[in-house]
């Protein structure tokens, strides 16, 4: 039997020093950093990955979260 989809609240904080925090249910997924030369995401373990844009960064953080929960 499949699981029923539940609504999930995704929070994106206002940028502080070009760094937006992404959370799901008060769990920090990581940060999206908007730099002069592009956009990077930073995972809680300090690992950084370059992404094409802000939306792609948020999607990548959510995808990583879904893999482990």
C-alpha cells in the first residue's frame, strides 16, 4: 500500500550576507549562496556544490533531504 502524500512546509529565510537558509519542518537542509560568479549550495556538513540558479539549488537540497528521510 502506498503512503499518503502529506503537505510539507518549506521555509526559505531572507538572505543574510547573500546566504539563504532552506528548512523543512524546522530541519535545516542547507544554504543557498548567491555569489558574484554564480550560485552555490552548502550542505550542513559544509560540502558545497555549484548550481545553475537559486531554484535549482533549492530543488537539489530538497532532493537530498528526500533521499535520507
